C-alpha cells in the first residue's frame, strides 16, 4: 500500500512538473509573439508618420505654383491644424462617453449606450 502511494505521489509530481514545463514553454512562445507584435506595431507607426510627412510635403509642393511658397506653407499648416483640432474634438467626445460608462449612475450608462448607438 505504501509503495502504491509513493508511486501515485511520484506520478502526480511528474505530471505537475510536466505541466509546469509546458506552461513555461507556452509563456515563452507567447512572449516572443508579443515582442514581435510590438515591434511590427512600432515599425507600422513609424511608416505611417513618414507617409503623413510625405503627404504634407507633397501638398506644399503641389500648392507652390498656385499660392506661392509662403501661401502653400500657410495653407498646409492651417489644413493640418484644422485636421488635428477635429481629431482632438472627436477624441474629447469619446472621453465623455467612456467616463459615462464607468459612472456610478446606471442611467448615465444607459444614456451613453443609447447615444453611442446613434453616433
């Protein structure tokens, strides 16, 4: 009986060690994937930034014959600022919706959900 209990303990211990090893390997693989995802995301953001810079420069070059150098620069800067203001305004509206979702008042949450359905 004691030998059977020792065997059962050894088998259980072996199974636990194997499970721990499996989980470690799985976490290591997940860590590599997360690192790759983060790297690809950063490279993607850098490329998007480069594309936007190229768009602004290209717009300025295209407007120089029409507006002159200073006019093209002013129009490009003004357009960029208007787009940035629009993005910030839309983001500020979303902040209000998120804060309403976490409000203690259930009616505020219902109102935010209903407003999101209409937006």
